[in-house]
């Protein structure tokens, strides 16, 4: 099947937090897990997942505080890592391929450093060597959460942070449609909890422990992953390659989805 199915799950380690899960493809195929960035949700992958599902079982989850997963008031450093571990427990195998964007890439990298059974990792424009102030500005922009009088107004005002200058309007509108919810006061806001962005980051993982094949993807115009930062990251990983995609910023999956898909499918074929 190429249409997605939607489910939610919880396991004991989540202490009652329910996470929203979407799947494409044949359940007997190798598993690819898609991890979205901060302030995003699983629908950021809708235009890529059906193609990946031609050869793999594709699973996309909303981290807690994002999308259609629970938005708990208890916010703890490392909670997103717990979400991924719970998902893998739910799937019943740690032999998965992780594809993460931005914050999701950091979660994937940390996981691979601690779980050697991970089959492969793709890190799409995680933050490293960012221009001074770029990461802080992005966090502050996400933390300033506006609401709007109508759903239509919220969808029209929805913007990617940082900008995705090369993304089509159709893609922006599609993602926006799935990123708006009604608030208790009857106004409409976006499906993420901005208070997560005030938490400190987890300590950096030991990159020497990431033994699986790894692909680092950088948007050539990215301000969050510098050219030097990408090269240094690849040099520190035991089994990594770098792919730079031209005419793309931080949101490579939005700016140049076709080029990203080609890189992902090549990586997946080599793993198989």
C-alpha cells in the first residue's frame, strides 16, 4: 500500500504518553523510520514517503509535543530520544534505518551511537557550525507561538522556520493544512508546544560509536549546517559520506525533494 495508515501507541516506558504513528508500504519490508524536526510533524514527509514505500516499510512518528501525539505538561531533556526508543520497542526490532531532519537528525545520531543494531542513518541538515545566532533565532521564532481567528487564516499564515525559499506553495499549503489545530479558547494555532525549545540539548553523543553506514545531507545554502561543520562531522563518523544538494537551504526535503529522494534511494539500495 502507498496510502498511509494512522495509529497511536504507548509502551510502559512512556508513562502514559500516546504517540501518533503513520505507516506506508509492506510490513514485511525493511523498516525506515522518518524523524521530523522541531516544530514540524510527520506530514512533512508525505511527499516523500510513498516513493520510499515502494521498497521499504516506512514509519513516521510525531514526537511528543508535536503533531497529533500527546502534548504533556511534563517536559524533560531527552524525551524525544525516549519516544524513538519506545517506537522501536513497539516495532519489535532495532534493525531499522533512521532518516532524520534537523532535530530528528540529532535524535537519530544519538540513538545510533547507543544502539549498534541500527542498520543505517541519514542525517539531513542537523545543526553544526551554524552562523552565529542562527540557531538561537530559529528557537526564539518557534517559541513565539501565535494564534489566529480562523483555521483558514492560520493555514495562510503558516511559514517554515527558517525559510524554505525554494519550496512550492502547494507543498507549504499541504503541510500547513495538517499543522493547524483549534485551541481551547476557540482560536487556531500550530500543532507544536513551543516550550520544548527552551530546554537545553542533550550532551553530544560519542560519534566513534556510530558504526552503521551514515549519509550526511547538507543544503548548500543552509545556515544551520555549515560546509565546514558537515565535513568535520563526516570525518568524525567511522562510516559516513556527505551529499550536498544545491539550491537548498536547511529544509532540504522541502526545497529539493526530488534530489533528496534520489540520494535516499541510492543509500537504501546500497544498504540492501
